[in-house]
């Protein structure tokens, strides 16, 4: 009996020693982790980022390009230094930050954002290149995009409101195509994104990717005159159009469009000014679509041919836009609301640069068809009362009348 008690006491003593060892080991690990956390907190700025002003992209490479290589500067930031300076002069004051530590200058903030939009590089690549924190890079991009929209948006991305502006657009279209009374070409473009959390299939599109939709109208000079971004990828172009502000404004005739006018002396019935859209859009008296079907009569075929020649302006505009801002060549890893900000900022930059820079539009970026139906590359640009009927019947009559005119001149 005594031996049993002694054995039990020995086991208890050993367990007590092991318990002390375990507690001591845990305390040692916790102490080490605490020391490491203190070290990390003591950094404030990661050591490699402290050399930002010596080896960072902005202070090392950007400044060299700015002074010595205009061509490479354009390739990296999609604009000349003069155009960059103009943008900086407008939004720079809103990007200025004040801190007890050395803050990142507005110039560097703009460079970071432009490089992100122009290259499509990941945030991880950018924060290493510019030697800034990853969260700082994200914040800078959002702030610059918002500043571009708030300050430059009202100047460079606005829908015409005066009759004279619409009339000038129609004149530009007719000088480049045979299609009369056109005030814009409309189409939708899918902007690919990663699937947002808990979004189900709302952003899943017919191309079997996740996206938001950019609905846009362009003029004859490859500038956007109306945009609507952020619709779910699962929605159709026609459905988005019918619910957007442009459709409501056209229905209520609140855009001050020019009055219907005859095409010429021979075709002297008054024809309204119209948008051109593909088969995805509804047929309206203010929105022309092509004739459907594969085997068409000659006059309808000629109409569709001229329609296609004119409507390819929106395809070329999207092509220039996505070629210059290569962030759209990849899935964008942001929440949809942040993607909307990125899209808005790049649309403004596109309109500004296409209006002032021949280099931005680029040679060989736009195509057209000649009289022999051969595709050519376009050179750089130099800067109806039909009675009481329902809307579809009236739109069909307008289309038929334009079709007759096109068949006549061909």
C-alpha cells in the first residue's frame, strides 16, 4: 500500500515539472513574439521603403524620363510631360497631404496612379517599384481617380446640352460617313473583374467571365459623349440602355436635339437625328439598328454596309481606350464600386488626351472600308414628320427612308 502511494506521488511530481516546463516555454515564445511585434512597430516605415527618395521609381526613373526621353515617358504614362503637367496643375492641390512625416507629393501620387492604369501592373508590383506600402498604393489610386472625376470630369466628360453641339456632331459624322443625321454611336463593353464576394451570378456574363458593363456613346472624333458604368455583367446592352438616364432624356426630348431635317433636296422629308446601335438595342425613332437576317435585298444590304461603316467608330473608340489603358487587358482585382472609379478616371483621361494629342490616338488604330469593301486604316482626324404611328413603326419608316437614300447614292 505504501509503495502504491509513493508511485502515485512520483507521477504527480513529474507532471508538475512538465507543466512548469510547458508554461515556461510558452512564456518564452510569447516574449519573443512580443519583441518582434515591438520591432515591427518601431519601423513605422519598412526599412526598404526608407530609400524611396534614392532608389524608388519616382525619384530615379521618372525624373530621368521627364528630362531626357519624351518617347519613353509617353509609353509609361500615356501622355507627354506637358499634358501631365496640365493634369497635375488641376488636381494637384486636392492631392496635397500634410503629416509630421515626409508625405508623398501630389506629383508622385499622380505618377503612381497613371502607371497603374497604363500598365495593368498589380498593386504588389507597384508598391515594390515605388517603395511605398501596399495599402498606401491602393489609397493613392482611389484618391487620384476620385480627384480626376471631381475636377476634370465636368470639363472633359459631359453630354452635349445645346442644339449647336449636337448639330456639329452630326456634321462630323456625315463628313466621315454617308449616314445622315447621326449624333452618336452606342455600344456596351464588359470590364472583367474578379467575382465579388456573395454576388452570386449577377456579374456573370455570356462570355463566361465576371464583369461590369460600360455603356458608352461616342462622337465622330473618338471621344465619349455619354457613359454609364457599373451595371451587372449579366444584364444586356439593350436592358441597360432602357434603364439609363440617356434613354429617359431621349424619350422626354430633354437633350435639346436639333429638329428633324431633310437629308438633301431630293430626299426632302424631315428625318430625326439618331443614335446607331447594334441588334442588342431596341429600335426607336431616335435609335437606328441594322436589318436582321443573312440574305437581304440589295438596298437593305447597302444600308447595313453603311451602317456598319459608321458604327465601327464606337468599336475603334473602345479599341483606342483599352489599348492605351492596359488595366483593362486583365481582370481588375477591386470591388465593383472601385472599378467604377477606375473606369470613370480613364474615360476622362481618354477624352482629354484624344482632344489634345495626336500621339495618343496613334497611327493605324482605326479602320474603315473603302468603295471596294476592303478594310483600310484611317488617317488621323483633323480637328422626319412621318405621321402618327407607334414608336416601332415610326422607327422602321425612318430606317427605310435612310435605306432608300443610301441605296440611291450608291
